[in-house]
């Protein structure tokens, strides 16, 4: 009789053991099937590709908002089982004639170059390369030494605001990869550390958005560190390191900064799984926020996948973050909880969305997809 009872209970016991194996230490979230991650990415991409963003009235498709989204679509294309995302980016590039934004220096107008260069690396079509290369070559030939201070004339010439470190440097790193010419990486390296020396708080291991915030404080008396701005720095770090040779002289500095920021950012994850608009005063901005959080999940998961971050320590953080991001997606595929265009922590509504937040979600999704296959 006891044997019969044991056999009857055996399937339940095996199921419980399987569930226990799927739990991550310190996190109640089960393992994420890669197929489910991919389908959620496709749903978000499909919705965003067919819906305009609130910022469309102010920003062109070769500007920074779509530059971030296009980077995410390219990440999805690299793991998707359909050519439609590649075709969407090919159509977008052709529609824009592979032109970056019009301003000679501004990092906002370099961001779309990431998609152009990734497409060039697949097709080797000079039309995809030449316009963005001409822009970067012009900067190399006419380098700026203007101040990074917000109040000084000429500030648009350089990386004076922290989120520009996602918009510009990865494009320069990809140009190095596309051409093999080290001058692009060297210029990017010089400008990255100029911006870092000016904006990086070495005690907090976070970036001020720009020099206006050095002496400002949140309602709780803490320094103002904007979530999206720091998320985009971490995203920029990951994408630069992705395309930087292992033997590049300054690579260790980037890895050190990446690890410092990763430790700090992981410690600031909120109970809801995401990060709020203000990193050090989340109570003043109680809503979870996706346009910064998506980049944190992306960068931290990328760090695990590339051996820079300890999996046992950081995997619970990214799995909790990814599950929280999924909770911000409507059944139709709209990713909400995105702070609108701005320069510092601001309040917003749960239904607010933006194309750049969808891009961050797609970048995060690819790294989660790869992580869950290991």
C-alpha cells in the first residue's frame, strides 16, 4: 500500500523538484524559456514598428530616439527566425538614404549610425557606410576642444551630457570594426574619458546628467542621478566593449568603470524589479521606469554573458528586472512606464511610452535570451 501511495505521489514530487531547480538563489522567478523571451521581443517590436511615438513631432527618424530603437531591432534580428526585422531596418535605411542627422558634431545625430554600420557589416554596401563615415571623418579633421560645461558656448561639439555616451561612442567603435582603422577608436577613447572625468562621480559610481546638476539635490537631500541617463551610459559601455579589441590599451579602464557602475546600479534596484526615475530618491518618483531600466537589464545581462559580472550575484537582478519589464507590456505589445523626453527625473504616467524604451527592451531581451540558453 505504501509503495502504491509513493508511486501515486511520485509525479508531484518530481514536479516540485523541477520547480525548485528552476529557482534562482535569492529570487522567486523561474527560468525563462528562450522562446518566450523571443516572442515577447517580437510583440514589442511589431507594435512599435507600426505605431508612432510621442516624440515623432520633434525628432527625425535619423535622430537619437529612433537610433536607440533601431539598435534594439538589430539585436532582435540577430536571434529572430524571420527576416522581417532585417527587412524593416533595410527599408528604414533606404528611406533615410543612410544619412545621419544634419548637425556636424552632435551625438544625437550619430546614434542612428549604429544601425547603419551593423547593416554594413552584414551587406558591405558602401552606401550604408559612406554618409556616417563622412560625418565622423569631418569630426576627426576638425576636432573640438570646447568646454564640457553646460553654460559654455560650443558645448554641442562634445559629450557634455551623460546619455550622449550611448549615442556617440558605440558608433565610433562600430566604425573601427567596419574599417579596421584605429583612429576612430582612439578618438572615441579620448572623448569618453574627457566626459567621464567631468561627469562621473567617483564616490557614487554614477554619472551626473550634465554640469547643471553638480550642486542640485533631490527632495531627500541626495545628489540627482537620472536613471535613464545612467542606463544609457551603461548601455554605451556594453556596446563599446562589444566592439573593442581585447588588447586595446584602455580596455581595462572601461571594464573597471562598467563593474563599478554595475555594483552600484544592482544595489539600487527597487522592490518592484525596476529602477525609478531618480536613482537616489526613488520615493519622490514612485513609478517604475522602463527607458532606464531596460538598459540596466541589458548591460547587466551582457556583463554576465561576457564574463565581466558574477552570474550567481547578478542573475537574480536581471531576471527580476526582466520579469518586471514584461509586466509593463500591454497585450498589444506597447511598452509603458517610459519617462518622456527630458534631462532629469520627472513624473510620468503608467501608459506613457517611447520608441527608445522599446529599443532598450529589445537589447535587454537579446541578452536575456542568450543568458537563458547557457
